C-alpha cells in the first residue's frame, strides 16, 4: 500500500473516530465507506470492517496502519 493511500485512509479514520462515540450500529462502517469514496481510495470490505471494529472498540485514536497490518 502506498504512503499516499495509507495517509488518505488514516485521514478518513481520524474523521470518523472524532464523532463516532454513541453512533448507531453500522454508522461507523457506512461513514468509512463514504469517506473512502470521497477521497478516492479503494478499501476491501474486510479491511473496512476491521477499521470500523477498531474505531468502535478503542474509543480513541486508531492507527489504520496497525489495524490493517494485523
């Protein structure tokens, strides 16, 4: 994955993380997909779910690179 793509993914993750607390079930994943579309990066369904799960469970800063590497 290129640095530019990872940076774009991280920016979307940071944006969604900043307001996700208390979001209805499924909202985080939907907003990630929307954000990825807006910045023009393709992220697999599996990776999107991993990121959504991390955002919902960690309640703080999420490292997209760490989540996707694991």
